[in-house]
């Protein structure tokens, strides 16, 4: 062993972890673009911007597609996409876990012990072992899913394509990518219990965050779980139930979505669309046919996103919960935000608010730019921007009609959406003190 | 003198100042609704909801109109509207100044001395004198404006209507109400220097905030001004110049707005629309004809709004500046936000972020509700919601077509938009400690 963990991390911190992360993603995207532009990658030639768009969409696990993945890309092209998704999903997740450890020196003893117990990373060997654990766990889950999906798809498509499409959808689902080989995504399986359950369980597992999974693995009782895990479990349950009820009610009479289905399929479709919207991005209903109310509600879901240190994006469910709890606290005239008998630090609330506001500002600038470059209904533009930032991948149909400039804006937005929130959380968690001290000034607000 | 100031304020605080404020506004709106529903108030009968809408729009100095103010309302009705505007504008401004004094006991010595020197309110007599100062100053400004506007409008409309319309527009402008007796608002004066200058100077003065005006009155040198005043002056200048450039460029070739005008009128129109959008709500261009880019940019302006303790609304310019400075600080990896050699307290930044997030959440819920009740393009709905919340009063044309439910939503939104941010700022500035202490919990965000 050449370096102790501390030394290694110290050297990394000098380049700044977010910079390493952004650079790795950039390299993956550039390499991916070249590979997808190769003649063997596509059945018809595609433009550089479409190759860049697809590579970015795959690496950032977004799933927005400017061309039909199933027909325009060859098996070689599709494998490239699969690998990019795997790199983008697992890469960010393991990176986030490392960042949590680095920051762990500043966070509570409880979580530090948890992370150390879970991964035993006390040296460079420990770090490698940790990343290995993340990868092994992910591959194991994906492997099980391939078997289960094959049981559904081999009878339908035969051995070759049956297993192949199971592998593709398993990787795409666990990494919350939302890419599908079917040109209508999963609309053909709107009422299929097997596909609905396996796909959603995959992306919920991938999207809840590795620290949550590790905590669940090591802790037997709910009250012994960390605050973060409790919030994620209860929060995921509540938001999914609420989303399902909203979508069910808002679409119930819509003849082009739920209206045409029987009650069982209505429930499956509401469930699927409720859980997929926060970041997975698969769809079993036609997004462009949803009512404006559902679409606007989905904007919120897409913005909230998945869990920290997961394969999903968005500002993160915990960020949203912290803001919500803090707001309720202040509206009741209290100052201490208490959840599960734990006080949320002002710094934590502050960090959450900052992440939300900065993220909204980024999305706003993108929407502003898109209204200038694109000639499309405003709702389609807004939906596309939130979908790209949350690396969701749902679209009302604008993606295919984007101008080159519009594609470039979405590419940048997907990139920021994937690495931005983690970068922000990292920066905001550091507490570098300024050397010059100024007196405090007061400003009236509100 | 029966009560000392302390005793009086103490008794008020028990009902909570925001509650008094909300209640006064409610009473004004209810009385206004009944008066506007009287047969003598209108030339044709109007519905209760239209009377409520108009009373709310006037009291909250919004300016959104469901009927044409100049033709549907009689002089009696228009006088009611004028009085409601005056109550709503001056009422909130003086109330805000009082709140600043109450909170002043917790804010810096510098501002406290400033407020005390300016108003010398050391007793109940002082408080009354302070409110008197606010009122006298406002009436004086409005009086001067009436004389100046009359010089323009008496030659055009004769003595009667010329002076009357000057009074109406002077009150409407100083209080940032945006109501006009002309059915095309101020579009008939798009290139008129007198109307452009006087109207904009009126609402800029009313909208910059009374503490700023008092500080300017008492302080001779820029560097001796309070931090709040410096931010407001520099901020107002920058945002107006930036807004003017954006609107000028975005509309330059639009044949139905700037495109048809000569360069002089183009500049006047860009200037007017740039400064009016943050809360005043007059318009010299047809809002429904603007390009989507301009409309989206205006959403930001409407959300930002005017100054604290002013006749305007929105989250307030200082709130926006504080957020912007803090974000820039964190993106550069610093932790101390320094402006004009003063450090902004974390509590202040935190309060600003909270106001922004809660306000956005309110607007979002309204947009969600409006997409369900209204059958209109999404951009029109979003614009209407931001306009109502910022009590701006600009509309792309949706106001007249709103359903009854839609009108009710906008009524609530105007009310929250007017009293909400001040209420929030007040609540967030209080620091009531919880009696039960819980251990701190850590949550991962971003
Ligand atoms: K996705
Ligand atoms: K207004």
C-alpha cells in the first residue's frame, strides 16, 4: 500500500472532487460521442450533435432521445449506450458515496460509524473495497432482474432479443436512465404486472441511495435507522402514494390516457407514472396526451428527483423534505425544525434552500433560452427543461423537434442536472473561512 | 398620553402584527366589494366576483382588471378604487415601517439610530408622527405629480377630465397600482416623454421603500448611506438598465411591438416596460404581443418586485440581491458574503432563500390550480399567476377570460402576494426558541 487513505483523499481534494467528477463525465461523453458517430453504431448516419446528445443523455442517465434507440442504433451502438448508462449511474453513485465519506469527517458520529462499519474503509484498500461493494451489489440486482424480465420477454421475443432486451432494460432501469429499445417506451406493457413491478423496483432501489441500502442491510429495527434513511423511506412512500392519487384523479376521465383503460390498468398506469417521474423516466402512458394539470404536477416531481448518492438526479428527495419541514416550522412560528426527534441544523436547511434556488435559477435560464431558440408551446419547453435538469427523460414530444441550438441547451442542462446538485452540496458543506473579517450589515427583505 | 410606545407595541405584538395587517386588508377589501357592487358604482351591473376581484386588485395595488376601469365604473366607483389603492399602498408602507421599528430593536445599532433620528419615535406620539410623515410625504409627491400630469392632460382632455385623470394616474402610479382610466392603459403615450417620465418617477419613488427615502433625506454622502440603501440604489439602477437592454433586443424586430416604432419611441418603450414590470404594472406596449423570450424574462422581474417598506410587492429587490450575492460567493468557494465591505449574516441569506422558495411554492400551487380550472395557453397562465403574486397587474389577456374559480384563485394570490412576503420576513426575523431541545440530525442533500 503506497498511500494512506488520508493522503490520497487530501491530494484529491486539491483538485476538488467535483472537478474530478465533472471531468470524468466529460471524458465519458466525448468518447461516447465518437463511438456513437462510428458507421457501425447506427443503421442510418446521424449528425454530430445527435451523437453528442445521445452520449450525454446516456452518461447523465437522462433518457431523452433525438432518434429512436431501438431502430437507429445497431447492437454495437446500443451496447455503447448501455455502457455509458452503467458508467454514468454507478460512477456517480460510488463517487457520491466517496464524497459522503470525505465529508463524513465533518458529519455526525452516528453516520460516520455507519459508513465505516458498512464499508470498513480505513485505507486505500478500504476505498477500493467500497467501490467494489457498490458495483457488486448493483450487478447482482441487475442480474436478478435480467432473469425475471427474461421470463416475461423470452416467450414474447425468443431467446436472442428476449435476453438482450432484458439486459438493456435492467441496466437502464437500475441506473434510472429511462432508455428503452421499444419505440413507444413501455406503453405496450401499461397493464403488465411483471414489467411494471420489476422495472419500478429496479429504479426505486437504484434511486433511493446507497447509504440507505447499506443502513437497511446493517440495521434491523426502524428506530435504529439513521435520520437520513428514515426520511428517505417515509418520504418515498408518501410522495409516491400522493403522486399516484393525483395522477389517478387528474387523468381518470382523459380518453387518451387512463380513460380508455379498465380499473386494473388504470391503477398500474397511475402507479407506474407516479414512481417513474421523479427521475427514472420510463413511461407507460403517452406524456404528450396528459392533461396540463398532470404535466404541471410532474414538473414538481421531476425537480424533486431521487435520493442522495443514488443513480438518480434532481435536487433530491431529502432536500425537498428538509425545505418542506422547515417551511412548516416557520409558518407555525417555531424556529427549531424537528423530525423524528432530531433537530435539523440551520446549516442543513440553508444548504437545501440554496440547492433549490440555484437549481431553479439554472432551469429558468434554460427555459428563457429555449423560448428564444424553439418555436413550441411554452408548456412543452418547460417540461423538456425540467426533464433534462432532473435527468428524467420524459418528453411531451419536443426532443425530436429541437433545433441544434436547443439540443445544445438540453445537453448542457442534462450535464449540470447530473453533476450540479452533488457539486453544490459538496461546496456548501465545506466551511472555508475568509481571512478578512467585515462588520455585519443589515438588509430588509420581504 | 395614555400608553407608552412599548406598552402599545407589546399589546399589538400579542395579536401579531401580520395578523393585524391581514385583517385590515380583508376589511378594506370587503367594504370595497360592497361599495363597488352598489348600482351607483358602475354603468352596467357587475357580478359579486367581479366586484371582489376589483376591490382586491385595488387594495393589493395589483391592477389586474376583469372589467374596463374607465367605462364600466362611474366616477363614484373610480373614486372607491382610488381610495382602496391609497389605503393599500400607503397602509402597507407605513405598516412595514412600523414593523421595521419593532424589529429594529433586534437589528443593527446603525439602522436603529437612523430610524430614530429620521422619525424621532420614542413614544406613541412618535409613532403617530411617523405615520403622518409617511402620509404627508406621499401626498406631497402625488400633488406635485398631479400638477405636472395636468400640464400634459388638461390641454388634451379639458379641465374636468384632465385634472381628474391626472389625480387618478398619480395615485395609481405612486402606489404602484397600475390601474388606468384608458382602456389601452398607457399605450397611447408610448413615446410621450412627459407621461413616461412622470409616471415612472412616481412608481420608482413609491417602490424604492420609505427607509431608503428617509436615509437619502438625512445622508449627504453615498458612503455614509446604510447598506440597505446602497443595495437598493445600485440594484435598482443595474436591474433597470439590464431589463431595458434585454427588452430592447428581444423586441427590436417584433413588428407588433418595438418593430413599428422609430428609435426614440423604441427607447422610451423599452425603458418604460423595463421599470414598470417589477411591480407597477402600467404598460405602453401590448403585453400579449411580446415575444415569449420577453415574457419569460418578465416573469423574473415580476417575481423580484420592488423595495421593502414600499408601495410595491414581490419578494423584494434586496431579497433577490442577497440571494444572488450569496450564490456567487458559494460558487467561488467562499463562505462569507461581502457587499460594500459588509458581511451578510447567514440568517439574512437564509431568510431571503426561505422567502424566495416559499413564494415560488405559492405561485406554483396557483399555476397548478389554474391549469385545471382554465383552458388557456400555459404561458398566459404562468404570466397571470406571477403578475398576481407580484401585484404587478400586467396580463397577456387572460384576466378578462378567467372562469369564476380562476378569478378566486387570482384574488387569493394577489392577497398573499401583498401581505405574504412582509409577514414571512417578520416571522422569520423572530427568534423564539423551542423549550425542548433535540439532538441534531444529519441528512444528505443534493
Ligand atoms: K432518467
Ligand atoms: K401593480
